C-alpha cells in the first residue's frame, strides 16, 4: 500500500514538474491531465485531403477558414481571424470524423478526440473538472483541434427535466468554449470541431458558437468512383473503369460507409466459391469481378432515407454555411 502511495505521488510530482512553467495547468487535477494525455490526446493523424473523396466545397471552405489560419496566424488576424467552432453535419458515414482528423494533420495540430461518454463520471463534479482539464491541456498544446463526435448528445437542447449533472457539464463546456475565444484572442489557436447526424437537436446557445456550419452530403458519382477505386487499389480485381462507373450509377444515395460495406461484401465473392478454405493457396483466390458487385448490391442497401436527406437540406438552408 505504501509503495502504491509513493508511486502515485511520484506521478503527480512528475506531472507538476513537467508543467510547472505553465500557469494554465496550475489548478488542474494531475490525474485528469494524465487521463487526457493517455486516452483523449492523439498524435497528429497522417491524413491528407486526397484521402477524402469528393466534398470539394467542404474541403475548400475548411482550408480557407480553418487550416490556413492555423498555419499562418500572423496573417489571419483581426477580421481574418478564424472561427473557433466548426460544425460538420449530415448523414452518417459521409466522412465527418475523417475531416476532423485531416484538419489536425494538415495544420500540424495536436488532436483531441472526445465523446460525451469520455467526459462523464459516476462521481458528481468530475465531468466539469474533466472539461476544464481538457481545454487547459489543449491551450498548452496549441495549435490544437478538439474533435467532438456526436456532439448533439453532449450539447443537446436544455430542458427543465434533464439531469443536473448533464446540465452542469453542458454549461461548463459552453463557458470553456467561450474561454477559447475571450481568454487571449490573439494567442489561442484552438479549434473545436463538432460532428453530428442530428443538428436540429443542438442547443441554440451552442449553435451560435459554431460560426461555420458545413453540410457534409452523400458522395456524388465522382466521389463514389474515387472511393471504389481507392478500396480496390490494394486488391486483385478485374473491373474496368466503365464497370466501376456502372456500379456508381447503381449506388445513388449510398454514403461513403455504404460504399465501403459494398466493396467489402463484393470482396467476399471469390471466397464463397472455395470448397475447402484450409487447403487453398492465397494466390489461387480469383480476382474480384463485376458480378461480385452485382451480387453485393442485393445485400448492401443505402442506409439514408429520402426523408432524412430532406431534414438535413432544410436545416442547411436555415442555418448552414451554403456554397
């Protein structure tokens, strides 16, 4: 028990020594700093804009208002200062999470990936402390991108019947969000990126703080073509470009995730005709062909309905940053 106590104190002293020159971490619980550094803070992902198929408007807008200012803060000052919040909304499986990682990678920023579950605790008050610790660590490691997946579950509209603990976390998050902008406007280089499939459920106060609200739609024909080409690039196949174009014409309304599922289903086609998989050589497995994709189309359907698309388009018309 004594050794455990000594080890714990050594860990706290190490963290304090590591951050003793930075006043922003002075009043933050070292245990929470360690938790954020181990579980929430990630190395800058090695993802480029070329890894994201289609979405040219979204990529161009993000580069202009987010990536460039993070790279050149000396130029983007005053009226050119970047927004502190970016909301990505649209159907599931369209690449919102990938865009968040790409922003961090392209701008050389520290990447923090969180969800509502990572900020909650069974202990009363720990949720608010975790939020404060998150933004404190982000300020120390700026430029930083804080990515919040399914942000609607964290910043849902406030009601009289919600739990007090949930309301406190929400309030603290909004206060810290404002703090990113007001504490030291010229110094803070922190971007909060929220992704949601249900933008209509986000609290009005939170919506106001996201100055840029970008609709990430389903991939168009060219986007679906690029997705299939990328996924087949490392696989043995016999499909021509015209056959891939025909597959794309048959998959109108499919999300990027649906296209990934379709390609994975088609890739199993050559395996299903094997008699004994234990004895066959990997080189003897035939290549993926067009018929495998036709068979896969009977198994993998579009996951987004027309009604859902209408809701996204309506919200985009009302609150989105249109092209």
